[in-house]
C-alpha cells in the first residue's frame, strides 16, 4: 500500500517529486562530505606522527602549524636543539611533576642513507623513540612479537647517572679541518674556589693548547691565588703532550702528576701541583673534591663561522669544594667552599668576551657573550641563564652591559681603569630581570704575545694581539631583581666576572 501511494504521488506531481529528490540528495551528499572531513580530522588528530599520542606536541620555534597539519612532522626535517636537556630540566623535571604526567621524545620520518659493504647507498626513513616514554603517553605500538624496551642508550638519554651526565657535556673535542688557525686551538677545564671567609680564592686551569691533530701541542697547568685587594701569586707548569691524556668521550684529564677525574657519584677529583712563576721559588698543591649541585649545569653552546669556533659548557654552575690548598707547605682545609667549574674549547686568536657567574640567594646565574676575532660589528647580545634548586628557570638576552670604570689596578707598569660596577637588564614578555654587580676586587693581565702563556689564568692560552689587550678578572657581589611567572625575583650572592680593557 505505501509503495503504491508513493508511486501514484510521483506520477501525479513528477516535477515536484524530482525537486524533492534532488534537494534530499544534495543534503545527504553534503552530510557525507562533512562526516568524511570530520573523520579525517579525527584520524589525523590521533596520528602519532602529529601529536605523539599525547595532548601537546613541542615543535621547533618558527614551525607553521598549518604546515604541520597538512604534512605532519614525519614529512619535515626539523629538530630541537638540546632536546635531552629540555626533557630532563623542563618537561620531565620535578618542577612540573604535578602538571605533566608523561613526556615522549620522538623523531619521525628522518631521512637517512644506508651504505652496504658493496658501497651501494639506499635512502631510508627512520624513526627514533624511547619505548618506555612513548608507552607512557599512550602512543606505544601494538607488539605482535618480540620486545620493545629501553636499552642503555635510551636510559642515558632520559636519566643518565651523575657521572654519565658530566662525561656527556664535559668531554674534550677535536678541531675540524675547516678551522683556520688550528695552532691557536685550546681547550680547558677551569675551576674556581672561594674560601669560607671570602677573602681569598684560587683559579685553576688545565689547558690543552695547540693543534691536537698534529704533534704541535701540549698542556699548561695554571693556578692563580689571590688575596682580596692584596697579593696575587701565579703558579704554572708546562706539560709535554706525552704526559697528557684527554678524551672526546669522557671528561677525565691527566696532566702529568695532576689530574681531573669524574668520580662514580659525579663529583670531580681535582689534583694540581705547580711551581711559582716569575722566578720565584714557591709551590702549590691542590687536592679538592668538587661537588656540583643537582640540576645546576649549562649544557653548552658552540658558535662559529668562517673558520672560527668557540664552545662553552658548565658542568658545575653551582658547586661546593672540600679538600686542601697547600702553599709553600702551609695547608688550608676547605669544607663546602663555594666553587664553580666550566669547560671551554675553540680557536682563540683575537677573541675576547664578557662573562660572569654568581650565586644570588636561592638562584644562580650565568652570563656571557663572545667577540670573534677582528669583529667590527656592534656588541652581540648577552646570554643570561638563570637556575634555582630545581634547575633551569629562565633565559634572558640583554642588549648591553653598562660598566662604571672607577677602580684602578696595575698590570706591570701600566695603570688601568677597570669596572667598579656593572648592570644589565632585560624583559621577556611579562618576565623581567635586572642584575647589579658591585666589584670588590680585580686583577689585570696583559695578554699580548710578549707575555708567554696565560700565567695560570683563563683566557687566550697562546696570547694574541687585541684592541683590548688587558684581561680583567673580578670578584664581587651580585644582586638580582625582577619578576618571573608573576612572582618577585630577588637574591644576593658572590660571584666572579671577566671582561677586557
């Protein structure tokens, strides 16, 4: 009966029926298209190549989100610098443990080339994941057979032991063939330690200098001992390359009878013996255990162009030192003294810099900028790196450092005006930082070639002609102020600072 009524209605009004059929068909077609688009978008949203199976995807700065949606990360060739550092110090750090449940680093669709023993090359697309981390975000694949588990490399990437972390960021390097002036290549471990009263301190440098890819290189151990506003004593010894051992895979260094060794717990065993320079008969012997504070490190940067390279890492931005410092047979016991350790490498002819590291209450900060040789451009911006007890806190980029040169020091027969104060500040969105440094003492060293070596100090290990030839090392008090994530930022502490005049 229903079929017969429908047929008679169509026969009675055929054009009206055709119009209704056409309109209904269009409506159904539009609905099918919309549902298909929605299904496609939902499928894409669930695609691990797009969001890694989690809720938020972290991408390289500047990546267009629309490009990401249309092509997916798997089809792009981007990477995130220092991804392991971001994982450990930001996303998987204790600071955000109550907000971030799981984090999974992933590389998708990276183009690699596979070479066979017969020298044939094949392009392949590879992915990289940490199995346990990927599973934690809900993006783990369905395993039909076999195992998909973390190996030792995965473990070291996400959770290295303290010793493994030191070796990772504190190992030595080899200069590349593209570098000019490889004979001015130098790399060194640097330590400083401040007495509990703050009235004297020591700078210790283990410098490997020269073209280490040839036979024209050696070691220089240098120690500067300073009494505040008093005497400066410099100790040093040249080490033949046959008695120097360094490695591009670990941080351990042997310098004849002296050494730097990373202990299993991540502390540094530092032992150094040297005789006094400038024809004096004194000697110094240092035995220290330097203990970096947890999370208190800077992973390192390397900058360079046109054959120039300058690299810098800080394995112990905030540390304590215990042991003995013996001068001319008289020993001082140090217990939990303020200390610091960094690592430098590169070619250094004509290179100068501004640098400083200081405690500031619960915070510790590091700042610096490097002037390449023959630089004629304006001063590069300053990098300021701020940490607290849970590690990385913020980065600022002030445009300049304002110095007040109201102190007077002598270098040989030359009298110099050097900083008495320094100030810099920056704002990054709603976050602000101001640093005020009051200099309490300073040392000036002439770095031109007529002086042999660095006399136990940081800097240009081989000497060079500079527009600003005097290397200024300073000790002082730093005060920070500003706001961070809507909260006041403040702190005061002691630090060491460097510049050139």
